């Protein structure tokens, strides 16, 4: 992944605001525990649900059961937005990750991701790798793992000053 082009949108930022630095946005991606994923149903209606995700190798990863609504939606439309942030007005950074969700089937990467989930949540999320996905020891169904390489990440800094920053990614030449 290339370094993003970072710009501030002055229309939605305080006059004296600076763009949220990529390092600060990346720290928010690393630290976030709860995300909201938005997918699109076949009939065009949005579907939004909370989930846990990990930021690894400059991409965001999440998982879901094969028959869950988000997996059904992603079979026909891979476009997603994932959002995280705080519920208060005066502090923090809200983040939106936009991109396409692609199923991960590589066992080596899946093992790295299973370890990332375990480390991030102090062992509360335990996945086994197998059959091109995760397996939860308590459930028989395969869990699909998705990678979202961002095309754009929005960062909304709150407080004094407020700012609206876009981090746009370009493919490396």
C-alpha cells in the first residue's frame, strides 16, 4: 500500500484546523475495538451491523458466518464502509474506511489474523484456521474472513478544532 494523499476539507472544518495526520488516523485504526460495517443488499437497501475487526498489513479485516446477511450481501456487491469512533461531541477521531471486501483464504495469512484477534482482545476471540477461513471451536460453520484494502479513509476530528480529513490511496506504480 502506498502512503495516502492527505487533504483537509475546509468546508467542514474549523478555520484554524489542520488535517488529521495519517499517523493519528492509523493509531485510531489500530486501537478501535468496535466497528460498524455497511453492506448493500441485492435490492439496494443498506445493511449495517457492528463487528470486531483488526488493522493488519495496511488493511482492515473482519469476519462473519457464511450465511449472515453481510456475507450474503458481499457475494453480489463487495463495496463496504466500516466506521468507528466515539459517541461524544468534543473529543476523539471518528474514522470511515471505504473499499472492497475480498475473502481471505490463504492459511498463512489467516493464522496471522487469528493471532491478531487473540492478541487484541486478550484471548476472548479464539479462532482456528481451516477450510479457507476461521473456525470457532464452539460452532461448526466456517467463518469467512474479509480484507478491505482502503481506497479512502475519512477522519473526523472532534473538539476544538473540528476537522474533516481525507486519506486517499493510490496504487503503487
